C-alpha cells in the first residue's frame, strides 16, 4: 500500500514496522477476550422440578448417617427420604421436605421445612435452626422436637401431633388446623 507521502511497504522505517506489530498483537488479545466472553457458563434451570435441579436431594440420599454442608448456601428445593442428620445448611428461602421419621436438622437456616405425611407417626428434630416456616403434615404424639431454634411461623395440619419446644426455642406465629395438637 502507498502512504500519502509516497512511502511503500518496502520502505517503512523499523519504528513503523514495530508499531504495526504491536497493533496486531493488541487485536489478537481482543479476539481472545471476545472468545472467552462467548463461553458463558451453563446456567442451571430456574425450575426446581427440571432435570439437573436435584443435586441437594441426591447428596442427602448418598450420605450414610449424617451430612455436614459446612455452612454452604444452596439455593434449591430438596427432599429427605431417610433418617439422617443434616448439619450446617443455608437454603436461602427454599423448601426442604422431610419424608421419613428420624430426620434431624442441626443449624439449618433460611428454609421452609415441610414435615410430610410420609413421616407417619414418627419423629423429627430441629436443633439450632432459624427457619421461616414449618409446615406439619406428619408426626405423632411425641414427634416434632424444636431445640434452641427460632421459627417465624408454624402450621400444624395433622391431628394428634405434639410440638415440643425445648431450650429457649421461639415461634412467632402458630396456626393449628388439626385436632388434638399439643404444644
């Protein structure tokens, strides 16, 4: 190519050639950045019922007697279908459905806990938990134990359930829609 002053490619000074190399390198770097920004991480589905959204349920099911989440925040709904101790978990407002007797929750935070009818006449224990809501559809005469925990609201929807508040536990509101509930 010709320059306006009449100098051709073969006549470029070494300084001009150096400047063009730097421009080419800058373009290569920008191209690499564009390629990296195109590689967005795959997002998990928003709906907890979609495939790929059962990771927490699977982790709990795979554990033997207990599982410690080491204060992790996991933003998905989950189910617990066996007797197990679950420790140190923040559910960020999501729902944890308990479907078996003998489940213990320790230091579970920011959750909606549902005691499913599958618990039958069995027991569930919450220790050092701070949860938004506890819905009770299962449990028996000696069943729901709340130790050193704070619960914003409790809804009892099963007959003949005993809700035992122990060691400075607090419940802000209780709605009982069942017969023979003992608190």
